[in-house]
């Protein structure tokens, strides 16, 4: 009997956008949005004093989710991101190898209340910022994966 540990890759994180999202439309018409959020954690040190540390997380979103993020989110916007970790590597102009781990957002929920901030312009979205097929990303090939391509 072959007992294997299941492969689970799920991230849920909330934070505030560090800067305006970088949203663009790729040659094939797909929307892509890159952003970074700051997640603050508070804890007590040995002396009982409150300390705070910040973790910066790179996020990428695709399709309709990316479009909504680009339209409604701005620096400081609070969001809740659900997705999975992906590993990207590349060579820079100097030939140095670079890599980074990012969260591929499957769902982004905008946490600002109506009228709380001008980042929603006139009307906030009725939509939470996710679509069922909005973010299937095949990190191995660097392209979008369809449901039929997923082996489970």
C-alpha cells in the first residue's frame, strides 16, 4: 500500500496594497495584475511590550480578477487574497539568476467599506473580485491552464 502525503498548496492572507497595482493587458488579451501587500503581525516580546513586524507578499492576478483589481484597488487598499504559491525564476540583463515566490491569486476580496475611500471611485464593485475560471495559471509553462488540463 502506497501512502503518500497529499500535496496541498493553499494560501489565505490579508493586508494592504503597498503601491498601486501594475495592471496590463497581454498580447493575447489576458489581463494581468501584479501587486504587493503588507501583512502586519503583532506580538509581545519577552518584556511584554507589543512589537509589530511586517511581511511583504507579491501577488499576481489574472483575467477578470486582475481587471477589477486594476480598476478598484489603490495603494493602501485592504484585501483578502486566496490562492497558491508559485515559484518563478529568470535571468536578469547581467545574466544573474533570479527567483521569487509569489501568490497566484484565485480570489481577491476587497475589504474596504462603501464610501470609506476614494479608491472605489463612485461605486464599489458588487463582485468580490473573483471569477470561477479567472486565475488558472500553469507555472511550469507560464501559460493559462484550462480545467481539462488539471490532472485531478
